[in-house]
C-alpha cells in the first residue's frame, strides 16, 4: 500500500523564525508530537519534535526567579535553533513497508512526506500505519486470529487456506513469520468468525500444530536460559 493513501494530508507546519513557545503551543493545540519546519515556499527545512522542546524547557525545580529568567530565555529561542535539519523523509509513492523501516532505523515517530521539490504534502506516523495495516489485514471486522505452526515446506499456506475455504469461512488475511524453532513457520490466518472449533480440528488432522498467538509470541521468553 502506498503512503499517499494513508498519510495525513492536513499538515501543521511552522516557520524557522517562530519561537519555541509558539511551537510548543501549536503541538499542544493540535495534539501532535512534531512540526515540519518549512520556508515561505513550503520547502522542508527541518523538523522539531516534542523531545526537542522538552530538552530546552527549564527544570521544574527552579526557583520562581530562575523560572522567570528561563522563560525569557525560551522566548528568544527560535525553532531553527532546535530543529533537526535535513530530516528523513518519504515520497508519496513509497510503501508503508518503506516508511516503517525508515522509522525504525531513524528512531523517529513521524516522517514528512515531500514531493520532488521537497515541498511538504503530508506526514505519516506510526498511528497512520497501524490504521492502514488494520484495514489491509481486515482487523477492523470481528473475527479470530489463529496461530498455525508448520514445517517449512512449499505449499503449506495453500493447505491452510484451502482448509479454511472448504469450511466456508471468510479469510481476512494471513501473516507469516519464521518460527522460534528451526525449519518451522508460523502462519497467522485472521478468520471472520468466532466459531473456530471445526477448522481447528481440521487443521490438526492435517498435521498442523495450533497455538494461542500470544503463547507463540511469549514462547522464547518462557523458555528461560
């Protein structure tokens, strides 16, 4: 899925000459953790985050006089003094997978979306991506997530999908992960039903092992040293 379909298009931005207190108020008013910093032509210059602001804010342990002096100092600080210049960005034709990898590597929560001239046309956040993945995987409809363990052989997913289809169950999605054990795969079909007794029995009869998805995730932690 392309970022253009999932990004937030109404982006709150700020200019480089704006004050620190103005940036803090904008984040508070709009409930956002960062602000792209743009020039008059809309070209991205940098980004300022709530973390940047917190690092510049005075300590709560200051005396009233010290707090007053710090407030005056903050009033003189401009966004350009704190912003991260040339931040990591994405284009609208990038995929959600591209954005997720960049966010994890850059240790950030949001990415500005820019056009070929580096003008800001949107912003993509982890919340936007979770919402998009929820839609793609069909998780916004009531259903049941199964965890099916299988040997790592070709055709295993087809066997699972065929069994689900032959039971007349609608399939929302199937995620696949390498299991904690060697030569095993974990399949996570999301079924649009809460009545899973028959399909579980059928899958077990086919030689698959079924686990609670949470138990699978916690398996290495419960194994101990």
